[in-house]
């Protein structure tokens, strides 16, 4: 039993190294994860679909070729958020409307992970169509936070964060449109990174807001995230927004040396509404980096009041357009008992989408409609430009920025959905990063009085993944927040 626990506590890179060395087989690792899932899923509900049988088959075939392993992640079990298309495996986006959708093709991100030797354990729960901050809007029921099952894991990649924190897999792929990797990573005490827009192909990622969406890893350490990004990054001819710039080499570049690194602390991110324990933990993280030679620079960031309204207008507008394809005709679920075509659309969409998704479609259709377009959508695009320029200005004096991820730690189940506006406002520290297309990383940096994880965010300039990961790695060499497990010593 304790051997099992030890295996589950390894980082993905440690497990990959053990598989390569022959200390543990890919099959043993997979069985261990499946047993952990068996034990914990009843309480956590991280997975929408489990593919245990296929995972074991895959592990056997990978094990047979272990000598050919090239990636440090070869043979390591993981899972995908359920909006990343996987050939032959249901991809529901946690929505009723895609409840019977099995993609005939593979997302580029999944294809690349597969080529690196990953073992997929299944598809992870999320807010419906990635809209939400708690994973409570899923058609398949909420995921629960492994640190306290009365709390949400955050969202929308809540299943991914909870599965990694809950030791059901070693890493996961999520997606981030306005914080959906970073915020659940923060609530669950794991490390996650949203790359620069265009770094990772979106081919096969079911679109929420196409100009903001990015795929990225959630894992136990910055080094694990670097290893996953090394696999994922790079130009993809199937996504015209993917960037044709040199990729790879992130893991190899981690030195932990942050001497002379200029870290900006935007005062606007440390204002009203920020929980005092979160505030303290983030400043302590800044001090840790300072003790390793970084320089802290406080500066004014006068655009905070625009970020939430601009984000929720642009994201809803794009969502209303992207989701128009779900009409009960082309694919997915279709309502019964319709009278004509209009009635088919109406019934399918009324019954197929949940409340939050409908709210976004209504809002998005409204801000794009003639007469309101200029007042809302166009204005939001202008605000986006102002926000982008504020970041450009900040990066003239700073190499990275350090902020909270979320103003609070994980709320209780049910607390957020009753007040959607409040929930939107809690995205204040993450959404600006997507609007500006920048890379952002979340890492554990403390716990609050109730023992819940606190995260801090590092924001980098475009293509600044290496500097973010290196700063996080430096922090993780100095601290052990990322090593803490919700199971303490009791599990198994
Ligand atoms: N909470 C934000 C939203 O609901 C972010 C979601 C995301 O990043 N997918 O839009």
C-alpha cells in the first residue's frame, strides 16, 4: 500500500525516469492510477469518461518498446479535459448537447502527447463548454476539491486540477480562455501554465472564445509543465493562428537562476477584495524569489477596472458565434418531439445547453446585435487594446509580473452559482492575460487558515514561457508547497 502511495506522489518526470530505468513498468503505474481513481472518484468526480481498459493495453504496448523511449514523459498516465477531441473517445464538453459525440479525429495536442508516449486514462470534467469558474456547470455533476470535498476545485478545468491534486494521474491537459488552467490549479495546489496565444495548436479543441483559448498543462511542478509544453508547442498547419517560432528546450533551460530578474508587482492587483491571507502568501512568494537574487518593482497598473467587462463581452460574443453550430442537425444530441426545423433547433438548444451557457449566448448575441455592437463589442475591443498596451509598458521595466491568481481560496459548492456577477468578478486577475495573449503560470505558494491551497501567478511577455517556468522552478527549489498532498500521510 505505501509503495502505491509513493508512486502516486512522484512527479511526472520522476515517474517517467523510473519507467525508463525499469524501476516501475508503465503497466504498474497505470494500474496504480486506476486503483486510485476507483477509490477516489466517488468523492471527487474528476472524470466524465474513464478509459482504463485502453490505458492498460496502451501501457503494455509502450512497455514493450520502452527502450525506444525518447520523451521524459514516456509511459506516464495522464488525462485530457473533455473539450480536447480524442479519436474514438467521447468528447462531451460536459454538455448534454455533445453527450453522444465521439470525434473521428484527434486534437493536435492529443496527437503530440500520444507520439511522446502518454497513457490516457480518460476525459476530465469541466464547466459546460469551459464557461465557469467552479466546474459546477457540468452536465455530469460538479467535481469536488480534494483538499475539502465541500469546496469547488475551481474551473473550468476543475476535473484536471482535482485529478492531478487528488493523485489520480500525474499530469493533465486543460484549456484556458480567461483563467481556466490557472485558477483551478491555484484552488487545488498544483502548477499550471497557459502559454502565449498561438504557442499550442487549438486544432481539435472545441472552441469557446477562439481569440482567447489556449491548451496547457496542469502538473505537480514547473519542471513537469516544461516537459509537457516541450511536447505540445510548435506550428501546426491545421491551426492558422499557431505560431511559427522555435519551440522546445524549456525543460533543458530550467536553471533556477533568477539573479537580476526584474519582477513587477502591479499595485492594482493587490487592492480591494483581495483576501488578506492570499495577499500575504503572494508577497511572501515575491520575497522568496528576492532572496534568490530577483529584484522587486512595484508599479501602477491602471487598467484593472476594464478587464472583467472587456473579457466577458468579447468571450460571450465569440461564444455565441461558436456555439451556433450546435443545432441538433450536424452532430451531437437532438431533442425529440419537434414539429419543424425551427422547433428542432429551439428544443435541442433549450434542452441541450445549461443555464450558464445560455446566459453567455444571450449576452454575446446582444453585444453583437446592430445598435449595440459599437457600444459594447467595439468598445470592449478598444479596451483590449488599452490593456495590451499597459502590459507592453510594464514589460519595458519588468521581466515578469507577479500577482494573485484569484482574490480568494476555493469557495464552497453552491456559493458562486447563486451570484454569477460575483463569480465573473473573481476572474479579475486572470482574464487580462488572455486578452493580451500573454503566457501566465499559477503555482502553489501557501495555504490559508482552513488549510486550502493559495496560488500566485507569474505573467510573462509574449513567448516568455521559459522565463516564467524558470522563475517558478526557482521558487519550487526553495519551497515545498507544490509537494504537499491533500492525503497527507494517511492515504493507502
Ligand atoms: N471563468 C472564465 C469564464 O467563465 C474563464 C473560463 C475559461 O478560461 N475557460 O469565461
